[in-house]
């Protein structure tokens, strides 16, 4: 079979079904092309993308500048491993550390690997800097977290599907309620040997749960008070998605880091992935200052592909696009418009109970039982009407279009969404 042979949607689904592991349950649509906020299926039907590959494609599909950077670098040098230096990685590290305001960066590929990296650095810091007895370090995580799929990470998940029969589980994690500063305070003040707190500033997978405005500030100050590392997983919320460069920036609209901003809850370790490459290539990273990052010495951590020249070229261009096209500003403005229009609709609706989110990371809660198929059925109907979104955790639908969307396009999408929802009203 020639790899460029065109398949029908039906054929493509049949192949995945027969030859692929069934570890996903995709919406029945087969995509073959993308550009900006649009994707096309194998039969040429056009859709608005309202998922952005879980917020990896913030810069829009096949952004010409990112594709150009990738193909130029792919023709020049793709992989050296870290056994040797390459002439792109240092540039990327300088660029990213200045962009986000940290001393150092450690590059990896996927989000889960970056989270694993942060966990390892945190534990090592705890033993070598904080003086926690060996094997005793604990990291605080939150109920309903999502940080990836490795054996260690699923060990502290609440998602039974993600966890069951994958044990024995990695010890060393304590789970507390999200958005409950008192519960966190209690744990930090009573548990011995806590090394870090790993948190999503908004819980994306759990259904776009946005904590109270002052929660992250409280988490940070509790971490400081207890000499515990504050680790922000911004793999989904970062890179302009929530209307600022990072969700921990709070209300700041600047396009780079600014430590002066009162709302900026600067983490000790920042974990990035997804849109770090604009969805063109797997690139993730952990950023931290020297006193933390320097606990990692040669031979102690690494990855064959981490920090490769293509990743470096793609990520620098992807970040440059975020700044040049003012994507944070756009996400902020369009997000406010989206929630305003959806709230207008919800006033008269019996099928949707609420819309919530920040910037262009939003979700609606469907008025039906957790185990009903209504959210799925709505997504299938949205697909028929030319818009692609996916339920997350039962009756919640996440809405996260590429941030390069225009106001007219968003209004068009809101039209599609509200018209589709009308068919489900009782
Ligand atoms: C997607 C995601 C991850 C995992 O990233 P992968 O690239 O899928 O390994 C981790 N944390 C959060 C918050 C995410 O949204």
C-alpha cells in the first residue's frame, strides 16, 4: 500500500479498528488536512476545530512560519542525540528561558515526560537541598488531576480507567482536594518530608475546572512558607490559551514574563508541552532557576530526542508566532465573547446548565446524568454541522479552538453550537 494513497473515511476507520490498539474512542471523523482554524475530512468536508488537539494547536493548523522552520531544519539536521552539542539547542534554551523568565530549561518531547522530569528534579532537590531523608520525599497532587499516562503519573490519578490493573503504583504522592487551600495547608503543616506541590492552574481534562481567583496565590504562599517547590503543569493552560501567556500570570496581558505583575504566581518549576511546538512536533520542557535545575548532573536524566534541532527550531518559531500575532490578547477577548454569548443562550436552555473557563479554554456542562450519551450525541451533531469538539469526563464538552480564530469565525461557531444545542432541548 502506497503511503500517499488516499483512503475514504470508512476505510481509514476500518484500518485503525483492525490494526491499531483500541486505546482511544475517537469521534467518527477522519481528518486529512488542516489550515488555521479549519480541518478537512477525507471526503473534503470542512470543519472548525474546537479542540486544537487538546490545546496543542494554539497557533492554528500548519502555521506557515512553523512549517517553514520545521522543513528548513529537517533538511539541515534532525537529530544528533545529546552525546554531542548541536547548534540549535542552546539558542532555543536562551530564547525560552528569556521568554518565560527562568535561568534554565530542560527539554523533553511529550508532556508526560516533562511532568516525570519535574517529579525527578523535585525529589532530587528535596534530598540534596532540603535535606529530606532518602526515599522519603512526598509530592502533593490534587483530586481529579491529569498529568499524563506514565506508570508513575497514573499512580496518583483518580481516573479508574487510567489506573485500573496498571499497578503496582508508585508511592510518594499525597492527594488533596482541588481549590481547597485549607486542606493543602493542613497537609503541608502536618505531613513530614513534603518536597513539592504539582498543580494544574485550571484542571483541563477534569472538565475545565477553574479554581477561585486567589487559590493559586494561596498555593504559592503555602509552598513558600513550607519550603516546598511550587510546580505548575501548564501543558494545557500555557502558551496563551487562557488569555495570558501562562495561566499563572493571572490577569496580566503582557506577551512575555513580567515579575512585577501583582497577579503573577511565579512557579519554582514550570512544565510546558503541547502548544510549545504549535502542534507541529512533540516538544516539552521544564523551566526552573539554577538552584533547582543544577541538582541534575550529566548522566542523571535525558532523552534521545529531547532538545533535537528540529524541536528547537519549531518551538522557537511557535513561541515567536504567539507573540507576533498577540494570541494571548485574542484568546482573552474572544473567550469573553464566547462565554457572554453562551450565557445568553443558557438562560433559555434546559440542556446546558453552565459555561465556564478562561480565555479560549472553556466547557459547557450538559444537563444529563454522568453516564448518559448526551454530550457524545451533541458532539456527533456538532460534527454533522461542521464543528469538532469532544466530551471530557461524562457530560462536559470542552471548547478550545485555535487562538488564531477571528471574531467573525467565532460568531459563526457560536451560531453552529447554539443551533445544534436547540435540537437537544426538551
Ligand atoms: C496533555 C497533558 C499532559 C500530558 O501530555 P502528553 O503530551 O499527552 O504526554 C500533562 N498535563 C496536562 C495538564 C495535560 O493537559
